[in-house]
């Protein structure tokens, strides 16, 4: 199913979550690995409840150890420190929120638009809308809906980036096409759509869904952070780059530039 709105460059992002533990050195390592693949941004979820810090504080430590990749904390709190994160990262921060209108205008606003009730606010305020979809047809329908609503609010529909959020388990290698494995596509689980298979089949899925106009890209959540992110970058992303489907370098230095988003009126350029 191809949407009526145009297809732009492919965008890729990844989660660097560490369920139950927090290790800033490992967080830095994962973010730098994602950056080596040219990913638009990484997300870090502090809703696992670390006693040491929160996602904003952790990414503030990641910022000086990286140069280009966007940094988006997923936080249950108000996220008052995201503006500081944006300053220390020189324009690379984003704000993940269930109420995207609450974020300052200068920050890239990321919202989960999977549930129908969240789509009105996402279409009106978000720069990036994440949706969990198990089929390309489902992803295309939600993308079409979000961009249609954005147009109703007077926004340029193509300015809203709609990414499919997908759990990925790349530990089983290349498996035969069956539901949830490689060519069989994702399968629905209690945690959301899950892709299980190898990096090559994942590259085919990414290229196929984007080529159909079903999505602007993917937010990939590794089942095992270090293993799956390494296979994602060195396998899936490398193949997409080889085929000319994903960039091999960052054309700019800010998250807005990575996403191809215009700078809000009155916003100064990042130093």
C-alpha cells in the first residue's frame, strides 16, 4: 500500500536501553556505535527506574563523547533538563513526550502515535511520530492519517516524519521465512511488533516498506542491546548504504538537519 504523500530520504533511529541496569560507559559505547552507522538519533528510556540518574542526565554524559547523532530521552517526568541537553549537544537533543505541545518550540518533538487517541496531538505538534505496526499496510494507513490531520492543522504534511517502531532480535541469523522470522515479517507480541531473523532480511524489510511509501523510516529497539545494535549497524545499515538507500555521512550537525526539518522561526543556529 502506497500513501498519497511523497517518499523522502530514509530515516533510522535506535534505542540504547539497558533494562534493569545503568552503565554510562556502555551507553556511550552504544551511542557511538549507532553514530558510526549514521543513524538519525538514539533514544534512552528512564522508565526502567534507575536510582543513579535519569535519561536526560545520562544523555548529557553521552553528548561530549559523540559528535553528530541525535539524543532523545524517553522520560516520564517533565524533562526540564532537555534544553540543557540541547545546549551541551549543540542542537542534537529531542524531547519524547505524550503531550508534544508542551515541549519548547526549538526542540525536536518526538511522540508515540500508535494509539488512535494520541494521533491528534502528534499530528498537530510532533516533528517525529512513532507508530508500532506489524505490516506495511498498517504503517501506511497510520502515516496517511497523521499527515492528513497535520494538513488540517495548517501544517505542511511532509514536515512530519512518521517512523515505525519495531523490536528486533538479530540473534538467530538468517532463518527460513515464517511468521516473525526474516522474510515472514514482524509478528505481534505483548511488547509490540517483533522482527526476528538476520540483518539481511531486516534490510529488505526496511527498504521494502520505505520504498512502498509506508513509512519515513524505522525506530529499532534491540532485544539484546550490544549484539543486535552491532549487527544492525554492521549488517543492515551497511547493506542499505551499499545500495544507496541510506546516507554514509551526516550532512549537518543538528538533529533537525538529520531529519530534514526546518528551523523554527526565531531560533538561532547552534554554535
